[in-house]
C-alpha cells in the first residue's frame, strides 16, 4: 500500500459515520487512499449503517468498531473528524502526527430516534450515507495541502483547517 495517503475517519463511537466513510474510501478510492476508522469510544457497528451501505453496493459488515488507540502504530497523513464531538476531543497524539481536518455530518441514529417509521429512519441514514460519499469522492484533492483547493462536495470550504 506504499504511496497511498493514510486517512483516519474519526467519530465519537466508530459505529456509523466514520464506518461509512471508511467503506466509501475503500470502495471509491482504494487506489490512492488507505482508509481507517476509529472512535473516541466504541459503540459497535451500527446495523442500519451496514444496511444502507449494502443498498449502495458497499459491504462494511466486516469492519470493526475500534478506538483511536487501535491505529496508534499507523503513520497517518490525515485525521478527518466526521462529528463535532470527535473534532473537539481528538486525541492530541493524533494531531501531533497527522493533519486534522473537520468535515462534520449529521448523526443518523440521533435523527432516526424521532422517526415515526423504519423507512423514515432509514431515510436519515441514506441521506448521510450519500453526503459522505460526495465528500469521499473529493478526496484526496480536497484535503489541505493537496493539489486542489479544499472544497467539499457542494463547493464550499471543506475543512476548518488543520491543527
């Protein structure tokens, strides 16, 4: 995997958003990105995230929920925080070794908690899945310090900068 950019997608529990991002990066960008995902804590792999990713043709069922310490030996190039909590509590040792970029996404389980039907709940997961896909499609060029200006899938400034 030499020459690939090593990216850690970090969220609170490594159950949904970071897992989706890792799955999309493996599916869409395996030639240029070596993706990882982890959490500040572990909440287990979210079954609805697995389901909606499978609907899109991406199997994340074999991925494991893990804490950031699990990738301590990986020489990461970037840490992409995908939720506000992970951005605020990103372990300092990660920021000392890699460029930290924040690209927040809505929390599907939180949104789904108020859904009146399973289909409505899954709609939240699908919307976030698709937003994460659009972001991953911009990688690695949209990362700070890469060839292109940092923009997200909608053309707005992507990252809050590095740490």
